C-alpha cells in the first residue's frame, strides 16, 4: 500500500470539514504529528488529512471569490439604493414642528 506524502508546501484537505490549505509546518505533540494549514492557521492531525491537488484547491478558491464578489455587490447596491432614495426626497415634512 502506497501512503500519500504530505510535506511542507503541499496541498492537503481535511475531509471532515472540506478545509483545503498549503502545509506550512509540522508539530509534534503527545506522540502525534500535527500539520498547520495556511488557510486556517489551525493544526490538524496528519493522519486525518489527505493530499489534495492544486486544481481542487483552485476550484474552491474560485468559488469563494465568486461568493465574496456577490456579497460585495449586494452590500454596494444596498448602499447606493439607500443614497438614491435619500437624494430623491423633496424636503416636504422635514423639520416640521
């Protein structure tokens, strides 16, 4: 049986959460080897990770970028819609007292 190699600089996936990242360091604790992923800066047990291809990570990154773009556009449109409504007021009923 060939054991896949996870090394510093390689892409890895934590299948329980779908987290991808580049391995940045190893750490030994209590006789177990842990790996830090750059995407979360969290430690994962090396035996719980699987190697991931660059293409897999690129697809996830692309999807994340699209989601961020949509969120940004919604926020931007929401703000501009509010500004448009505020500027269209004619001043009637303002400051009535």
